[in-house]
């Protein structure tokens, strides 16, 4: 490995020992960059790698809110503005009990390269709070969002930093956040947030975009292998917004998702989550705030496996779409033993580094990285920003065509970047290299800071 790359990875591990997820993503991304750094010694001269792993700005803030019984609760809010070299900071807000600096930092770091891959002018950022939406009433969610935005509004803006949704933050939360921003600033700046409702500047297809984009990307991989999506079975995890979009697009294209998972276990539906009724039921499950996938098997009468993961299932395609570190070594071994050809990451960093390394070395297996596969979500967010600044509304066909084109492009530039460095069809290294090259060029040309 390139000595400078090695040294920066070691620096990060020593300095951020208490942030395992952040160290994990830094190691994953930087270890792809050896051949790039060999070819570009000028980057080392300006210490570009130590700069790129250091957020431009990060802060926490106090969020106090009152529950329906009149009791007060205090949470920690976060916003990490990681890299603004190619555009305003852009990335979601995650509301989940386990949110901590390491999680927000790993997500923010991934976001830099993902956003660059979209080909659109957006920098990398991420935020959220250690607030648990499970079991909260609508009024409690609203009060939390209003308090959160009251603390954050002076540090964001359409040309500064544009938050969006992530786990625990969907259309409802974005609505409350935007309402409070508008109330506090007294201006119509709807480009400050994406994932909005369609009556006030939200883009059509944004809710579906991450899942649709993932299936478009998968389709490019299948084309590359002279294979077809028709008739394929897919194992997914999660049952939220992203998995919903995958089920919907897979159904349209003639494939079927046969597993879903939640914190309680997983379901196996051999007929597929492939009817309008089933796909729509995922939305109900999410809106109920119960966070239970067993509700699906109760309703549709299929098998439920408590406390298990779906990775031992023999299917054609695996798409982990729930959360980080969902696939560890034990699951990776089962996937390899089943000779599954397509391992398509969807959630951010769903695979531990050892499991990812193991899968990438399986003969005949194709591994696609989440920062490319799930980039359609933030990509359509960038299209939402474009519509907001133009004061225009694009049609579903226009947005879908752009999303489709974007995903083809992401697959192509990743494959080309890997090819350029003699790595063959390595989509993981290719995505890291292609995303990095754009941001590194911008940082280099803007001088040292
Ligand atoms: N949270 C999503 C992501 O990880 C969406 C971000 C956005 O739309 O800004 O990319």
C-alpha cells in the first residue's frame, strides 16, 4: 500500500479510537486510493488526505422538548459539515437512539464521495439526533423537530448546507422542520431542505429515488454480465423507505423481493413483496412507528424468523438495505456458501470491512458499494434543489429519466475508474476512486486550508 495512505489511516485510527464506524469507513475508502496517490504525488505535498478526513466544521446542539405528559427531555443534535469543495454541504438527518459522533462522522465522510458520484454540485454533510421516534406521538415529533430547527436554522441555508431525511426522518419530519425554518427566518427559502412535500417544493420521485436508483444500478451490473433482472429473487433487509422503493421498482421490472427485516427478525415471502397491496403495506408499517416486521407476516401469512437475519437464504441477489454493519463475517460466509453472484450494498456501510473484503475475493461474485448504489436518493435531492432555485416543477417522467441516467453514469464512471488503474471490474474501488478524484481536484485547485 502507498505509504502516505497507510500513514493517514494509522493517524485516524490512533486519533479516533473511540469512533469505530468512522475509522472503518476511512480505512475502506482510503485503501482504494493507493494507485491514485502513487500517480498524484502533488496531493501528498499539500497533505490532501489528512485534510479530507478532517471535517470542515462539526457541532452539536441541545434539543429540549416536552412530551405529551408535560415532561421535559433533552437530546443531543448534530450537524457535521464535512466537505464543501464541490457544493453546499448536503446530507440527511438521522433520528435514532444510537446516534453518536462516530455514526454521524462515518455517514458524513461517505456522503462526500457519494455526492461527488452523482455528478451534481453537492458537498458532503450529515446530522441528526439521539432521539428515538419509536412510539412517539405526532405532536411529540412536531415539538422535537421545532426545537431541533430552532437550534440549527442559523447554520444552514440553500447555498450553505441543505439537510434532508435519513433513518427516522421522512416527509412528516421534513415538513415540521421546514415550517419552523420558515417561521424563524420569514423568507421563502425552500431550497434549505430536501425531501419536502410536493405542495411546497418537494420533488416527485424523491421518496422512491433511493430504492429506484438502487435497482437501476443493479440493472447496469446485470447488463454488464449479459444477465437480466426478469425473474430474479432478491433478499433485502429493512422495511423502510429504501426497501419500499426497491420492492416497487423490482416488481415493475419483473423481479421480486422475498425477504424483509426489522429489529425483531426477518420475514420470507416466496411470492415476493410484489403486489400493490403488499408494497403499500410497508408504508403503513413505517407510519405506525412500531418498528416491527412481524406485522407483515401476520397480515400476509408468510414465515417469520424471530431475531434472525435473511442472509442464509438462497436467492439470486442480496441487497442489504437496513443499516450499517448488518452483514458481518458469519453472514458473509453463508452468502459465499450459497454461491450468490450479486452482492449489492444499499444501506450506508452495511458490511463490516472484513466481511466486505472476504466477499470481494469470492470467485464469480460481484460486489457493488452502497455509496454508488444508493446515490440516487441524494441525487434526486440535488434535482429538488435545482427545481427550487428555478422556481419550477419537473414532471415525474423528467425526474425519473434523470435519475435513470444518473445511475447509468455512476456505474459507468466507477467501472472506468477501476479500469484506468488496472483493477478490472472492481466497482468498490472504482466508486471510491471516481468520487475522490472529483473532490480532490476541487480541493487542490482551491488552495490549502
Ligand atoms: N440520507 C440520504 C443519504 O444518505 C439522503 C441524503 C439527501 O437527500 O440529502 O444519501
